[in-house]
C-alpha cells in the first residue's frame, strides 16, 4: 500500500494536474510492484503567498514536492527505482528534475489498519512488500 501527496504552486491546468497524479500513481505501482489500483495519490496546490520554495536560486515555480507514505520493508534498490520512476514520469510532463523533491515515510505495517481494521502485518495485502 502506498499513499502519495503532490504539492505544487497554483497555475497548472486541470489536465496537467490530472497527468501529474496519474504519473505518480503509475510510478508507485511500477516501482513497488503493487496493483495498479492500489496507490492513493492526492494533489494539493498553493497560492504563491502560501508556499516558499526551498531554494529560490535553484527552484522555479514548477517546484514539486512528492511525499510518499508506504509500508516499511522496501530495499534501497526499490526506493531508487521509485525515485527514478517519479522523476522520469514528472520530467516527461515538463517538471524539471531539479525541481522535484521526493520524501518517503515508512511506518511499520502494524501501524496501518486495512480491510476493516486489521493490522496490515496480519492481512493479505495482495503484493510482496520486501522487494
């Protein structure tokens, strides 16, 4: 299971935002070998006055923060595959690679309640986590 939140500055079209959501969802599914319909991806946009760029000399108004919360247990190779997939797919949508920041959060499976409240480490989640 993976959840992602994309944060951007206002100003992109509806189509561009939808494409970003799908790009991150596909990257998560591909890199984590999860079912296509598993990742939940949300996009939040902020007016410029409510968002400071981390390094204005280096980052543009295309700056994109992608935060991913996923089960703990993925290998460093899998995480690299995820980073590469997100960067590749968003870059194809005219988001410069240097304007993309990805942060992973990895709570242990027992901190996730799935299937009506079952701890995820006691449930069949439908895919392998330790990859």
